C-alpha cells in the first residue's frame, strides 16, 4: 500500500514538473547518486519505496515535500518551476556556435518496461569481463556454453536443407514444420487445431511480443504470474496494457494462488498467462491446479496464454499437461519451441498454437495474421529441422532421468543451497532453474539488486535477483543449474562464504 501511494505521488510530482524517468536518472548521476533504470521503474510502479537518501533527492529535484511523497500528509508543497534544478532535456547547444541541436530520445512507451534478465547486473558483469575478470554466469538458460550439444541428426538435416532455405517461407512457417507441430499438439491432446492455427517464430520471445500487441488496447489488463518470466510483463506493457501480477505461493510448491487471481480480475481483464513448467521457480502445475485456472477463465470469459517452452524437461516421472487440453470451449494460445529441449537456443525456433473456441477470436486472429505477415517469416533454416527434432528419439530424455546431467545437477543444487544457513528453496520439478529464498532478517536485505551486485563484485558470480522476475519482496534470486556439478560446487562454496559475512 505504501509503495502504491508513493508511486502515485511520484508520478504526480513528475507530471507537474514535466520530468521523465530518464531526466531523474541523469540528475542522480550528476549528483553522484546511484539510481539505475530498474530502480526508477520500480519506484514509479510502486514495487518498492526508496531509502531515505534517495527519497530526499527525489523530493529536492521535484520541488516537493518528502512527507507528502511518502503519503504522510495530504498536500504537496510543490513548486512548478524546475528550471534551476533540471537541465533542459529537449535541446542542447552545439559548442561550435549557437545552433540548437535536436536530441533523440527513446520512446516514452519504454519508460515502464523492465527486463532485468539482461539488465543492470548483467551490464556490470559485462564491464567486469571487458576488464579481464572471469565471471561465472548462473543467470540465463542458455545450454550451449555449458557443454549441452544439439542432436547430431538435427545439425545434419539443417546442413542438407540449407540451399532450400534461402528464400522466405510462408508467414506462418514451412508446411513440414507446422505439420510436425500440429501432430505434437495432437499428442498433447490440444483440441481443434489445424495447420492454419500454428505460427512459427524466432523463438517464443518474438511470438509473446506479437500476441500481446495483437490483443491489448491501452489500459487493458492481463493477469501474469509473480514471479514471472519478465518478457511477458515487458511485452504487455509495451503493447499499452497493464500487467496485473497474481501471486504464486511458495508454501504450496509455487502453484498459483486462486484467491489472489480472483481478487485481481476487473472488467478490464482480458486474459491470464501461465508459465508451466515455470521459469523461474521450476514448478510444474498438476491437472487439478490447471482445472481451477480454466474454471476461473471460463467464469470471467478470459483468454488463456500458456508458455510451455520447458514441457519436455519434466523430471521425477511427472506428467506435463497442456492447459489447452482442458479448455476446448475457451480461446487458448500455447507456446513452445526447441530452444531448451534440443539445446539450440541460438537457432531461435519457437511456435504458437491457437486452439479451442476460435469463433470468439476471429478478429484477434486477423491481428495475429497481420503482424505475422509484417515480419515476413521466421528463420527458415531453423524451421527446416522442426520435423526432425520432434520425430524419433528425444535425446533430452537422457538428461532428465537419474544419472542424466539435468537431473543430477538439479538434485545437487537443491541440496547444496538448502544447506546454507539462511537459505531455503522448493525443489524444482522441471526446467533448469531454482528460486531460493534468503532470510532477509538474517542478512538485513532491503535491496535484492544490490545483493546481486555485491555477490557479483565479491565472488564473480552472476545471478538474477527476484525483483528481475517481478517478485516484490527482496528475498529471492534465481540460479541456473546448467553448469556441471564441479562448477556448481565451486559456485555454492563461494555463495556460502559470501553469506557467512554478508549484511546490508
């Protein structure tokens, strides 16, 4: 509540002064105050309240009262003249004369877009590497650098077909690729799917952006999990929509909190997003949980978007169920691809399947077709191996059974992390991420991005803080357990040592 009041008043003060987020960040830099884009975005969105020194700075720059900003009084002592405090951000004088030079800025549509999986902490790691420091990267699910190889048959078939892939494909994708995806959808029991309901993309990421742009008008709301894969929130925001985050409950194996979902629905809510298997938690939603989500969507006439890119990385004999298979009467969009299951993230092979009651989504599908045509087509050589990849032996199965790399690394990292004093975790059932919790009282953690930066600078280990996944409290971080066990052992040893003395 305090964060929301602060955010509302901060935006009001910025509007009065004609100040944008970028202007405040520049002023902070001039004043020697460290305030990155992610900090500013979290303040404006009410996800966190600044510490005392930052609050003082913001109040001074915006010519307003600190207590009013915090919500402790009802009237603002704001001056409307900010000419002395902020430099003119629209024009600069050329040093060669009196010609005013136009400055080109990024679109204001990006002001509230946040993608910290490749954000400030990663930028600091890149700076360190440029200066010669070796950084261990536990921040991104990219299998190839950790020794995971693409199946030989996939590489062979791509080479054989390269000369046939020099031109554009149809906008939705090659017939052979979409036919194979359609047959895969049949195996997943996704109903009412024809080859015309399948779209290939340059990874699922492109298709998420496309699907949000086709759906959302300014102010439309979409339910997205917290924690989330932040691209969902970023694309919804960029499309003009409002990402409304529902809680996934750590005490219940990170399953979605149904009561919280129901509380977040308004007359502007258009759709709900699920990420199953989940990134960043590694959770896998059972059939009964999915049925509850379907019932809520049915009661409130919502579309369902299901991100299932990790559906073939399920361990412990568990079964992945596509939520679309339970919702033949609803409009569903299911996303998957080969980046993770076939260890070819760089090939950018993704797809999306529209299923269920398509009659209610004809106009939406026209929008999807328009945007799909505008980008011409996805990577054609990558499309050419979809049929090969989805047929025959699935090499990923060797990784996710006892003795397999992903399985054994998952077991090791879970046991090792929960042995660290002040750290707890829910054991992942799928994917290759774990989302451990820190005892904020023990470590006095108030800023999880600072925690990630401190760990990076002290121990040369790169992780992503929980806030990067739209998790509001500063008590989690994500670890990618793709490195071999000996590397994970070294990493956990360094994290253990770091937490033995760390205190914010």
